[in-house]
C-alpha cells in the first residue's frame, strides 16, 4: 500500500501533506526530525504508487484540492482529538 497523509501543527494549525509507502515508519521520522509534535489528522491508502503520487501532487499544487480537503476535515483540523 501507498499513503497520502496530512499532518497538522497543533500550535499554528498549518498542515503538511506527504506521501509514503510505510506510514508508521514515516510518522516516526517526522516525530524525530522534521515535524516534532505535529499530529496525523488524515490519510488515504492506495494500491498504486502512481495514484498516491498523483494525489499528493494535486493536493500540494492545486489550491482547490487543499481547500476541499480542509473543508472535508473541518472538525478534525479544529479539534484536539
């Protein structure tokens, strides 16, 4: 499986979108370096690497995709739990 995921900085509310083959390993890497304290808020699983990469690309480079995702995750991105 391949994953597209969304992390959120609890202090600022900003989000990070990424892609990985191993979500657990990638989360451990984020906690250890790039985004300590950031929380996993959402992920999508894909059987195809190409599909996951395309989805990540669309979310990162097309504002309407991020806007729609934020609207869809409105409660998840505003609540602590």
